[in-house]
């Protein structure tokens, strides 16, 4: 643990250096990074934002986006909603004005969501946050890109049905939802509850108080219930504690399926043998990709990479940050195609780019990331752009994909929930749903 703390401290110092390196000029495209490199969730934050900054540096080395360089500034939130809001307020007016933000925190995202339209700053929530924000008519400045928690939950149940021999075989089974007791942990409940009713399985909901370092009583409940599967909807230290406690109580890790924020090397390596056989969802396919090779050779071999620990290059969190940055750059590129190549885009213009993304296989190939994440095509009605997931399994040393094809769950169900939930939000906030031009 002492070594981990030292590494995270080193990462925080590297972040300060990265912030200075990203200082904006008037002609730069400024992006706000309310990040977290310290605290109980530092491993996820440092990997994610490290990947973002690495890709920004690579793009800048290649001349920027049609000549426009990317600039950024970090602000330490410690994954705390109050601090996250403070960071957003500070960053939004800095360096000529922020044109995009992603706090990697459901709590912070909820806290700033109502400010975005007024500030005209788009926010992405890559694989997290409010799932109903997929409806761009109600949430024009919010983008839960790639796959929301609701589509992930639907994909989980579809996979567990396949694993059981068919969706009809779920009837009578017990599935535990072991969740981080926060907005993040509760987000998938509407889908899980609806699918439990539809397919006839019993859903047992067991909360874990953050940060999740004590779970003995929860696993005693699980042992007594004898469930067929446990969905681990955890974050940070909660995940390794869950895996180790499952081992001590005799629950097979092969029957555990984690949310993608419980499916990183930072979750499995500290768990040792307790993690072997454990599976988790993902929207990034592990493997070697040209873009990651460029990051190694052009940044880290030259001493310019953001992560202090080189073994984390191309890890789950790092690759996820690179994915976020690729989508952002493609949104800026799309906006420039519409509003003028070689120009710095405003927040409103980047919003348009995010709403008109078309990152297909050919575009992924050009970015050196073909197959690294599902293809993404957004619209006013669909700010998510995909909904596809995969399942990966820890073999004791690395993550191995066990579903070669992308899985798409019950999108009819999730879209119905999106429409209903976003309609309630619109009525509460007196929003007239409409597509922005």
C-alpha cells in the first residue's frame, strides 16, 4: 500500500507538470479537466486523465486538429461533488473559456448538469452518469458517450442469460446487485428491476457504504442467500475488497460480473489470486493498437508521457482516457468541418460536433484505434451513440476478452426508460424538448 501511495503521489506531481504543459494560448482549444489524482479513487482518475493528456500531447505533436493545438488544465476534485463543482466554476472561464468538460464522477456530473446549457459548455460522461441524458432534446449539452449504465446493465443480463443457456433459464435464479451506495451505484436499478420482472429472476440489492473497505456483513448476506450470480457495481478500493472477501467466504469469482469501473488492473492486481476467473464489463477491448504504440514511442520513450509508472500504459483506465480524448478530438474535427477548418471551436460548436459524431471503423483506423471501442454515431435523439459492450475475464495476469462480438442488450427497454425519465426531468425543469441547431 505504501508503494501505491508513492506512485499516486508521483502521478499527482506529474499532473501538475502536465497542467503547466497544457497552458492555453489564445489560439488553442481549451478543455477543462476536473480530475482526481489523490484520495480513495485516485487509481481510476490518474489512469483516465493520464490517457486523455497523453492523447492530447500526441495530437499536438502531429500539428493539432487542422493546426489548432489542444490545451487543458486540471483541477483536483478528490472525487468530491462539492470540490468538483468548485473546480468546474474555476475552470469554465479560464484560458478564454472551457469548451468541453468530463469529471469522471456521477456525483459531480449531477452537480454541474443544470449549469451546462447556461454556460454553453458540453459535458461528456463516458460510460457513466445520467443514462436518460441520451435524449439530446432534453439534455442538449450532456453526452453519455458509447454506453450508458442502463445499456450496460441490459448487456449484463443478456450475457448472464447466455451464460445460463438462454434468457428463459434466468427464471427462478437469484442475482445480487452489490453496489456502491451512491448515485453511481443506484443508476442501473431501473433496468435491473424491469428485467427481473420480465425474466423472472430474483434481484437482491445490497449496498456498500463508500469507500467500501468493509464488506463482511454484506458477504455474509450473500453467503446466506446462495445467489447464482453477483453483479459487483463497485469503484475504487471496494472492488479488491469484494474479490478478497468473496474468496474468504467461498463465493466463486466465476459467478461475479463487475461494472466496467470494477474491471481494471488496479482492481485485480491488488487482489492477487482472489481475482482469477473474475469477469467484468468493458467498452474498451484490451490489446495492442497503433495509437498506443505511438504513445509509447513518441511520448514515453522521449520522457513526455503523463503517467509516472510505465506499466500502466495501455491499461484499462489509461486506454479509456485515450478513448475519451479520441472522441473529443473527433468532435472538434466534426465541428471544424461544419464551422471552419483551422479555427478554435466554441463550446456551442463543440456541442454540435459531439451531436454529429460518426466514428466508424474507417475513422478508428485513421486514428490507430480500430476495434478498440465500438463505433459511435450520435444524433440529437441519441447522445450515447452506441450501447454496445463486451465482457473480459482476468486470467491471473491480464484481461482476456470472452465475448469477441459486441453485445447489445434490450435497447427497446432502455430507450423507453430514457424517454420516460427525461420527460419527467423536462417537466420538472420546465424544459421544452427540442433539437438545437
